[in-house]
């Protein structure tokens, strides 16, 4: 598979089959993603893959504890401005439209949002942590690791969904994983095989054309 094909195929899957992912495959994906670049070769990522009874125990603890009083970081800036506000709004509207949940069905939307804490049925949950004293450059490095992992998963016939939603359960997750106090949770990632018949997996987010954000100089 070409890299361009993996980029085109990758999407955020929100309904998975329960089929297990072999441990050897998960290990290979995590290890190969470690070739992602990082400034000064710091490799600032700390990665935990959880499955089986351990995953079930964690999800039960998350349900029992509920969310933290506040997310461990601001997922979006306050008073999000254009064009970012409209992009985020359309993403949400299209998602709920794909499963027939209208805007006025607040309970239905909340139930779907809560599916994040089930990894959308994926058999493997992956958590990414970073040391609290790291700055924006290292957060960027972590993002490159995550993207590399997602593309490698596509090559293996697997699918993913990166979930910043987990930041509202950071204390529970960090405690469950036994993370040292200097590390904080950035996000989770659902990993598994997509359910091809699930309506929520039939739509894709749109992308603005290059002209909306790209600039070529000297060409």
C-alpha cells in the first residue's frame, strides 16, 4: 500500500467489530510508529495499549468515577472563530445526521458522545501521555507519532479513531495506568476493525481546498 493510499483511506471510525487484534500486531504498530520524527530525537511519547479484561476494568472505573471537574487541557480555544467554528459545527452536524439524531434530541446526542468512553466498541484502547513540563514542540512530536501509528494501522487493515475526549477522564486513566505524576494524558485512540455496515462509518469530514489555507511562494 502506498502512503498516499493510507492517507486517503484513514478516517475516524466510530463503530468497530469486536474481533480481537493480535498482541504481536499491536506491538509491531507501536514499535514501528516510534520512527516518527521528534525534535532533538526526544521521543516524548508514553504509550499504553489496553485490551481484554484490563480494558473492561478501566471502562467500568471510568463509568463509576465520571469525568473530572475540568479537562486536563483546553481542547479548543475559547470563543472559537471563523473558519474554525464553522468547520467544527459542520463536522458535528454531519456526524449526528449520519445516524439520524436531530439537533433537538439532546439525550440521543449525549448517548452518542458517551460512546467515546467505550472506544466505540473497539477491542483495543491506546492512551498517549506526555510529561507535563514539555512544551508545544513536544506536543507536536506526539501528534506525529499518533499520525504515524494511524497510517501504519491502515496498512495492517485496521482502523482508528483519535479521541481527545479522554482528557476529561485524565485523573482516572492516569491512576489506572500507574502513570507517574509528571506525566499527563493527552488522548486516547480506538484501534480495531471497522463495522462496514454501521451508518456512522459511511460519511467523511470535508476538507477545504488548498486555496483556503495553502500558499506557494516562488513556484
